[in-house]
C-alpha cells in the first residue's frame, strides 16, 4: 500500500497542529509528487554524497504521531534539503538515473518520475522557508480525525 507523503514547510513546534488539521492536503502549501519516504530519501542523500545511509536515516526525526496508526510528521534533515534544493537540471537527471537503480526504486518509479520529483521537490524546498517536514498518511482514507482522501485535494507546487 502506498502512503500519501508530502513535504510541508512548518515550524517543528507546529507538528502536532499538522496532525490535527482536518484538511492539510487542501489547505496548506506542500509538495506531493511520489510516495517517497525517509528510507528512499536517505538513499538519495547517500547517492548525493551527503554521508552514509545509517547516519542519514538517523537524521529523520519523528516529531508527532508516535503510534502505529497514521499519520506521522517527520523532520527533513537540513543537509538533504540544501542538497536537493541546489541541484541543477544536469545533476537532477544524473541523480534520477542512479536513484532509479537503487533498491526497489526500479520496480516503483521510472527515471522520468524521479526526475520530475526532484525538480518539484527542489523548487518547493528552495521557495518555501523551512524547516521542512514529511507528512505521512494512509492513502484514500477518512479517519475519525477527518482526514480526507486524495479526491478532496490537489497538491500545491
């Protein structure tokens, strides 16, 4: 099952408020391109030469949503934000090609998918002040807190 994962620009002290926002996908500026979470992003960061995977995965912190139930708010490491937002078109194409060959990325995304994701994420990260967080929710659900389905919203880019 693919989760809905978006990058939001909020103060980390507002993480709990993000969890209780009834329509975050429709009301808050965010970037949502592909269901790419911390493991895939840590792999990208390692590919970009920021550090090794183990150190990088440790840079993601759960800020809110500590139960097994969705949703979760997870901080994005600043060095990853800076690296992705500073990629030029040539670097994006090269990174997307290499990233598509790692782990299960080949079966999930094309080079073009990943290139478009990196362009969109880079634009969002460079144009919206941080800090930046990932919001992870279950797909196509409406839970007791009023989370809305994909049909109720469109991604902001």
